[in-house]
C-alpha cells in the first residue's frame, strides 16, 4: 500500500502542475520518473526467477534460459552500444514509451494465462506481483507521456497490439510466453535505467 501511495503521489504532482497551467520543469520530471523507474527495477529483480519457479519443469530447471527465442510482436530491448549512444533523447524516450505501452498489454495477457492455468493465485502469489507491476507500469507510462510533452516531442504511435487470438495457445505455450514477457520486461527496465542515467546527466535536477 505504501508503494502504491508513492506512485500516486508522483502522478498527482504531474496532474497538479498541468492543471494550474504551469508546465512541470523537465529536470524535476526526469528525476521523479527516474525514482519511479528505480522502484520498478527493485520490484522486478526477482520477478523472472519467481515466474520460472512457479511454472515447474522444465522452466524451473536451474539455469533455464532461451536466449535465442523471441516473442513475435514483443519489442526487444537489445541494441548495440554505439546504436544506443547515438539515439537522441527524443528517440530514446519514444522507443521506451512504445515498448512499455505494449508491455502493459502483454502483462495483462500473462495474468489472463495464469488464471486460465490456475497458477500463482492468492495473496502474495505471482498474480499479485504481476498485477502490482502492471499498476506501477501504468504510472511510469503516464510519466513518460508527460515528459515527451514537456520536451515538445510528438507522442509516438504504438505498434500493432494483441488481438483475441492471443488467448488460445496450449498450456505449455502459455507458460513459455509468460517467461518471454517477464524476461523482456526485466531487460527493458535495466535498459531504461541506463537511458535515464544519461538524461539525468543532461538535465540535472
């Protein structure tokens, strides 16, 4: 509950600033968003291992990983170092906004899959962790939107979203898909921390 109050407080600061006709100062908004991002990173540090443990064999085997397997339609955070450094602030923020907007849909899909599988239900279980991550991510995407607006950057178009056919795989495909979503979510958080480290250097609060 305390974590949720913190998220709502950050969003309230934004809403009050805009409602009074005074734009939020960019360095302050970057610092607020970075604080929320670090909170997200802390909460996601154990998410992937928890997911694998709950899914059982073969996913729960020690060292399980599928580095060459990707989920079609899910944005990948992988990028070469030089390509990443050459991105402008606007390009970096636009990619991040697009990726997390889609991640919200995929997290909902994973939650639906877990309910269909009847796995990880109940207080303190995996579905609760994922639901909380989803709520936090909503706040983060809202901050990204405000930051793009404050920097006079156009709001990017989000790519193709999921359709109802995504809800019809086998049980094992559901488990594997959830693993890929959680893996890429954790990796996106790590990349975005690096993104905002650069922004903080350019716009110190």
